[in-house]
C-alpha cells in the first residue's frame, strides 16, 4: 500500500518547469468576504423583518376573514331560526284542511 501523503509531498517538492512568479492564482480577499457577510447579514435581517411584518399582516387578514365568516354564519342561522319560529306560530301555509267527505279537485300533472 502506498502512503498518499508521501506521494503528494514528493510531488510538491519536485521542481516545476513553470515560473510560479508569472502564474496568476485566484486570491481570496478576506476583507471583501467580511463585507459581503456583513451586507448579507443585514439583507437577511431586513428580509426576516419584512417576512415577519408580512406574516403578521397575513395572520391578521386571516383572523379578520374568519371573524367575518363566523358573523355571517351566525346571522344566517339566526334568520333561519326566526323564519322557522314565525312559520310555527303563523302556520307554514299551503296547508288546506279538508273535511271528511268533501269533494276536491286534484291536479294530475306534476308541478314544474
């Protein structure tokens, strides 16, 4: 089994035919990275703040909508109850009373 670290050390110590002083290598500018992190952090904080405000407004909208729906449903239920009570007190209409032996004329067609 070959020792990988020994092989890579030998490769690094071998003399390169390329002049390393003229080769451009990508450098890392730590100052810019820190500024980007700071800017990114402030953007993230602003986004979080906006999301929180939006979330609060959305929840407020949903709660108001549910309250309106409950109010309307309660109003409809109360109206139906009043109609039923009125019908019970005054009769439901369309109820003809016939005496035994009365002659009546009945329709033979279905009402449409």
